[in-house]
């Protein structure tokens, strides 16, 4: 999850410090605090970025249309369940969370217990919520290269696990497979892999949550 050495053009935004909107070279020397990262994101709303625990920027790229359609279907199913249950808050892929290790990551879909969400202040809700979601889901792209490839996403899943996620799913459309990441210390050295997978259930941690994977694979 090391940042690239290539430059990223960050776009200007009126009324914010100029040094935040200059082109920033994503070298290994650049380090930001979560607060500085929030300022950079505010000054450059079109930039797609995450923040590693060591303070380095992680440049993301827009998804391809096929992956975007799958991500939309994934969030739709999770959102419907969360609304019907009345006990969970669902978040889409544009949402950043400030994890306990001070990284700021954006799962493709996630769930937070409603009581945890309601315990946050209004200011915390407006920014990167300072918590790790209870459920995190990532959707792999067809290529293993880049921040959406399997290698990078497995590092990301491990980060969620270290920061307290109760359950993580890594969806791999090319293999019609799912890696199930449980809580850290649960006993499994490597995440169990389900393949081929057509239906995914989250019982007993999230009673009644079932993901129809065929609809995602076909998107």
C-alpha cells in the first residue's frame, strides 16, 4: 500500500490554502496527518485518495463501468437490508473512515451499528467517521495491478481486520469467489475462500443479511 512516485494533479478549489491545491508528488517522503489529509480532500474534491497508516497518500483510480455496476448492486442489497433491519447504517464506496491506526480508507460497501453511529458527534459524522465499520466489503477489479487489485485489497482487508472489523468480504468476480475475513485472532491464518459462490450470508453476526452474488457477478 505504498504510494506511487508518479505525480498526481490535484484540482484547485476556491477559498482554501493554495499549498493544498498544487500538484503533489506522491513520493515515499510525503506524510500527512489525518487532519491534513482531510484538508487536501476538501481542496481537491475530484481527487480519489486514501491515507495509509504511515501517513502516505494512496492514489485511487475510478472504477471501470463493469466494476462500478457491480459495486452499485452490492451497495443496493446491503442498503435494503440495513433499512429493513433498522439497526445498521449502510455506506457506499465514496465514504472514508478514520481507523484507529489513523489511516483513512474507503470500503466499497460497509455497515456500522446504528448505536455506534449515533454516539458520534455531528462534526465527526460530517468528516471521516473515527471508527472501523463492523462489516467491510471490497470488490476486486479484473487486474491484480493497482490499488483495486487483489494484492492491494488483501492488504486493505488485513488493515480492517487489525482495526476491529467484525467481518470482511473480498469479492473476486473473475473467479466468482469470496474471501471471508473474520476478526483478528479468530484462529484462521488465511481467510477462508468460497468458490464458486452464488449466495453469501452474514449470520450470526448480521442476522438475516444475505447477498445474492449472482446479481453482482452478472452486473
